[in-house]
C-alpha cells in the first residue's frame, strides 16, 4: 500500500512521532491510522525501556508556588541533552510533576526510597487488619500485599495516579514523554515546602 505524505502528516500531528517512524507505522498497518497510533505507542514504550539505562544528566529544576504563597515545590527532572530539556513537552512535564507534588504530597520518589523498617511496619499493620477479618493465612498475605500496593500509590510520587489524568501513573506519564522525545528522562528528586510546617 502507498503511504501518502498527508497520511504521515496526520499521524505526526496526532502522535508527535518522527516522520520515519510514522511512515513505518503506516506501512506496517497498511494505512490504518488507529492501528498506526497503537503501533507507535507500543514501539515507543519498548524504545523507552531500552533508553532507561542511558545517563540523564541535563534537564531542569522546575518550581510551583501555590497562589496563596503558602505552598511551594522544587523538582529536578533530568534528560540526556539540553536540547530536549528546552522542548515544550519536557518543560510541561516538569511543571506537571511539580504541580502533582504540590497537590498529592508524596513522601518518597519511589518504593525503593521507603526505609525498610517503615515498609515492614506498614505491612505488619495491614497484616493485622486482615487477620481481624478472620481470613486464613494465605488470604491474609494477599490482602496485606494489596493494601501495601495501595499505600505505595499514596506515598510514592512515581506510583501516584496523575491528578490531570487519573487513568495513568506519574511513571506512565514520564514513559509517554520518553517515547515522544526519544531520550531517557528521570525524575531525580523533589522537595515540598508548606508554610509553618516543621522541618
């Protein structure tokens, strides 16, 4: 099937993917625009996984101060090149992550940062709650793991549901921008200040 420049342009506008990637997607899917979008998303996420090992030492420090001036956030998001850090998509990502930190108040970036003793204490609480319901031990462990996963979505930024699009996590938001921009992107750290809060 012949892939026209108009089809490529339409797919590029819809996905933000490169011209050659759009052409390949349309050729593979025989001109089916919806399938081509899915093809690019799948390919982009696969490519994002490959990029995960690459060093991201450029980027931006973004900030968000709530209109009342009583809440502020600083967040560092890294990219591989300064060129990507200057793109609108990257800057929007940094801003959205800073707003997420302000609104959802995560305590950690990812699960690996939770101190082991805190993680174990939470698991024990969830285990005790499950035992109270009179369930058998193997069911108790499943309930405890389910509750612990939910706990991670509350305290870890990357596991949190994105406030602007609750169907995806912050990690999935980052992966989608990696797929679009073609570089490894890493949320490095954040700090949230609330007026009058103890240090």
